[in-house]
């Protein structure tokens, strides 16, 4: 059986538990394609998984894999797949599992699309998780309208940097929070106003029609900034204070506080195609902070944990 290189870890812990090992190359089953992976993003969920913060979901069977998104080319097509050809440049997000940080991955044909023209795999994947999340949050969940006021928490990160650009493309007035060193960077993405989150609290920001929270803390405090009819979309919650976060989510549902929406992305072909169109039209652009080799995935995890990221850390699969 053919083998491939893949990122693995044998126990939960710090970035140093990651290593490059060898596993069997998967085979494309009915309705699936085999993709030769060229680049993957480094996302916050993978850090939580590796650290064991979501072990109720990830379990205790090792070795475990990491990586959720990818860009590459179709290497093989399984039975009953139509409309996909070998050699086609594609991108996608694994549905509710880790494992894209490897030389090959299998995925359902309905969960990939052609990647944006004229972007390298590293550039394309830098938009992928953040772009699909932002599109779902701002259009499907919040239904952001032209002229509305949008607040993006975490405006310099992998999701926030795309959300700022998409908010402007949708015609909103965009305010963003970021670290002091990244204020100019976020303004360059098109934000109308940018504030240092360390020195500007909720009380100094005003009212917003839509709040997109990529940080996951202080939901109650930021919810008070919603204007009448406002909507808050939270894509993260505080895993270090899980009980209070889950309590707030439950209260939002039980007490009918429908203005707060939590969701987990699971993009299919139509959403991926729509995101590619925004990139090809120049309405959103890729922001690659650093490109790392697969053998130094631990370094990429450390860098993301350290904070201050501009756009996305990306891992190229050699």
C-alpha cells in the first residue's frame, strides 16, 4: 500500500507534540475525489484540538491528524463522480474532521470547487476557512445590508481580515478591533475605523447593526452594542471558560435572544464557488502572514498562538 507524509500527534499537548509521519494514501470512494494537497491553512480550531481542549469530540485514539482546509489538484476521481477532472486545481474544507495537513486527502465531490484563478495554492488557502466563514456569517446569518454599521472583532486575523474586506464589498460601514501593531494593516484592508482592542472597550464604540465576533470572549458586553434590530454572529467561544460560554449560548436560545447567532461552517461547492468569485473580482485579496513547511507545522502553531497574526499562517506540502 502506498504511503504519504502527514502531520500527526500521539498525545494532546503543546505544538511540540506535532511530527511528520507516514500513513496510507487514502482511496477515493463512490462520490469522492482524491486531492494532491499543495497548501493548508493553520486555524484556531486545530490548535484547540491539538491541545486537548475539545477532547470530548476528538477522543483519545492516537495518532491524531490536523488540518481542515486545503488547496491542490485532483489526483483521482472515484466512482459516480461527474463534472470533476483529474488535474483540476481545487480547494475545499473537510467536513467535521481533521486531516488535511498531508500529501493527499479524500473528500466528497460536492465539497470542492475550482480554486480562484491566478492565485497560488498558498494564497488561495489563506482565504478559504476565513472566507467561507465570513460569507456565511455576514450574508446567511446576519444578512448584512448596504449602509449598515458592522463591527469586526479580531480584524487582523484569518477570519477577521476577510470579514473586513467582505463587509466593505457588501456596502457596510466597517469598524474593526485589532492590536496596536496591526491598526494600519487593517485600515489597508478597507476598514473605515480601527481601534486598539487593549485600550478601547465596548463602551467607547457606539452602536452597530451587525457584530462579527471572531474572538469568543465577553459576548455579553459586546451584545449591548447592538442597535435596535441588530444581529451578532459569534464564530468562537471561550474554551478556557467553557461553562459560562455555554450558559450564555443556552440563555440566548431559551430566552429567545435570537439576535445572537452561533454557527459552525461546513461549506459545500456553491459557497466555495461564490468565494472564488469574490477573489477573482478583486473584492477580497489573500493575506499570507508566513508560509511554513510541513516539517515545521509546530512552528506555525506556536506563531498563531503567540497572536498578532496578519491574515493567515499557511503550510506548504512539499
